[in-house]
C-alpha cells in the first residue's frame, strides 16, 4: 500500500464510525498497545513530547469504545483463556520521566483509566542520566558553533549555530549511538562532552528528571501498574549473561523491594529487532515475568514479544492505529 493511498484511507475511515468498526473487525480485534515516553503541559508542542491536552483527546477517543487494561491484566487473560482480550487498549509509558506524573497521570485519573508504567531503576534512584538526555543536554548547552566527529567510519562536521541545527545533530548522533555497545557508547559520549566543553551535572536537571519512589507509590495506589525497564537501560543484545541477569532479574527484585509489590511485566529497552536476542527473552522468562513488550512487529503476537504502536499528535494516525488499520496493513 502506497503512503498516499494509506493517507486517504486514514482520512476517510477515521471519520466514519461504521468504517471504524469494520476496520477493527478486519484487523483481528487484538489489544491495541500504545507506547508513550515524554509529556508536556497543555498547549506545548515540543518535539518528542505529547502535550497533556492531546493525550486527553486520545484518552477520550479510547474511553467508552474500548476497555483500558494493564499489561498484566492482558497477560492474565491470555494465560487463563488462551486468547487475547478483545476490544481492549493497553497504555504503556517507558523510562520513568516525572513529566508522566505531572501531566499525563492526572488525565488518566480524571477518566478513571489505568496504564502500565515501565521504569528504569537507577534513573529513579538518581544514579544515571538516560544516555539520549546526556547527548541532548550537552549539544543544547554547548557554546561551540560546530564540531567534527567520527560517525560510521567517516569524519562528519555538524554545525551548531541554532536550535534547529543542534536538534538535527542530536538526532544523527543518537542514531549512531544505537549501534554501539554500552561501554563504547559511554566512551563516545564522554569524548563528545569534552569536545563540546560541557560539564554534565551529577543528576539529571529538572527537564530530564525521573519520578520519585514516593510518586510511584502514589501512582500504584491509584491503580497504575509498575513494570521493569531494566536497571540502567542498556541494549540487552550486547550484554554478557551475567549483566543480562543483573539488568532483568535485578531490576525486578529492586522494584519489588522498594515498592512492596509483585512486578510481572518487562519492557526491552529500545526494542528494535537487533536490540534483543534469544538470551534476553529467555532471561525474562527465567526471572518469572509473565510477559514483555517489544517494538512494532504487529504481524506476530507472543506473550514475551508483545508489539506496540507509537503515537504522535496526528489525530488521523492515532484513530487509524486505534481501530486496527496499522496492524491490518502490516499483516
């Protein structure tokens, strides 16, 4: 299907309730699993963030048409019945940023809806910056007007005269970092900080801040599920077996100890196909998780590789995904 045809279908179908229902039936009516990361105040349209009012609009489209459940509830239904729950939506949020608690959580509470919040333990502990944030902070704060870096075995110059150029540089450099092993990535970013002549604070600054353990207790008391997103957010496919066990099993133990609850669900960091392997999946099973979410392979459903869909502020795109259009076209 061409992109032009897809856009036409989106525009027509998402404005007609009968066509929405038909699309949902044709797609197989699997649970619709959405993934979110960062949230902004109402009216703010920062790149990579979803504003609170747009999130509220999306929740209103879901409420009354679908049943919103946690990932654990979804997995329990599958385990008990052998089929996935129909007409259900699972809202998942990755990493553990505090802007979820500030801007998105209140919108869920207003509507009596739940979600699954995957947190990176050492991020909540204030022991680490998430590496994309280290990059973004350094590039944003630098006074250098241009830098030269070795990217994919060649020297490339990045102009940094304005915010647009800095964002473009961050995107390309981040993409390069995705292919690096954790130790290599740390060395690369440390070297970049020196080139940019930026000192990184020991703890993330407010715009990159994680939730607190107290915030998580409040979220849980309302009914939000807390899942594991590892201890340090590494690329799991590049870890030794010992490190795998620490990141997957250790994060579960730490969350359960801190929060006094059973942690049954897991989220693989990054979740591109090359980011996990059979060892990572088997380690998730071995440590007693009921299931895990992966990337966007909507062709296959497995309790330990549950596919998700990303969202933007494009309303036609959201409704298309909500009613199964994305899954249908991929299949």
